[in-house]
C-alpha cells in the first residue's frame, strides 16, 4: 500500500533548483537597480546626502521584501513525473518571475523619474521667486 | 520528526528576517525623524518605542502562525510549507513597510527641507 504512495516525483529537485535561482536573481536585480538610483535620490532630495541614502535603503528593503515574498509564495509545483516536465515547469515559473521582476524594476524607474521631475520643477519655482524679489 | 525540523527552520529564518529588517528600518528611519522632530533625544526615544512594538507584533504573529500547521511527512512537503509560510510573513512585513512609507509621504510637507 505504501508503494502506491511513494511514486518517484521530481518536486524536491524542482524546489532545490527554483529557490537559489530566484533568490540570486532578486539580489542581483536589486543591487543593480539601487546602485543606479542613488543619483536620482540625491537629485530628488536637493543634494541632502543623508536623507537620500536613507530613502534609498528604505526602498531597497521594500523591493527585497516584496519580491522575495512573492517568489516564496508561488513556489508550489504540481506533481512532476518526468525530467521533461521538470524542465518545462521550472522554465515557466522562472520566466514568469523574471517578467514580473522586470515590470517591478520599470515601475520603480518611473517612480524615480516622476519624483525627480517634481523636485526639479520646485527648484525652478524657488529660483524664479528669488529673482523676482 | 519533519514537523519539528520545519518549526525550527521557520522560526529561525523568519525571526532573523524580522529582526534584520527592523534594524535596517531603525537606522534609516532615524534620519527621517531627525528632519520631522528637531530634537535628537526625543526622536531616538520615539524610534526605539516604534522598533519595540514592531518586534512584538511580528514575532507574536510568527509564534501564533505555528499553530496553523498541517502534518508534514517528507522533505518535499517540508520545503513547501516552510517557504510558503516565510513568503506570507515577508509579504506582511512588506505591507507594513509600504504603509510606513505612505505615512512618510503624507508627512512630507512637514519635512524641514526647503
């Protein structure tokens, strides 16, 4: 009776391949993104170094939490019986996750661009007021 | 047997994540509170109380969520259960964090940078 339950599945291997790939991908992407976002942050906060770095690290924490949490929540695979199915299921899941990561990165970039534009406008307004007076 | 291993793994990883995130937010929140409240000692006290309540809420939820745990009979189910639970905890942390950021965004008019 136990023999019928213990059929060979590749789910464990799938989890062991999926977890490191997803975590390393998230770490690489967020390092890349937040190394480049420092210049944006300094522009947004009018050259105040400390608050710009603090905001940058807050955004970084949020990005890590959101993406790693999502990646861990969608980990469940269906019963995988053959190696062929394993490859297909893994590539489907990792591909979907990397598309999601790309969209998140673009959204972040749009947010930074919008903030930068806003603060540039404010700078211009302040400068004009000063010259008028 | 597998249940005990999964409890230990879950408790270790999720409390490590909670404490680390709390410490990082504490460090970068200090700068913000210094701009909001122009008094260093008071701001440190507020920040420490916030950190303490954050730890209580999250570690308490982690401890409670151990009670909704199914039976685990092999390695595969262990990995699945532990990672879905940690994912849920991390997403809850993420929601709390974004609520904090939204509060800071609402309060940005009061930030003393011109």
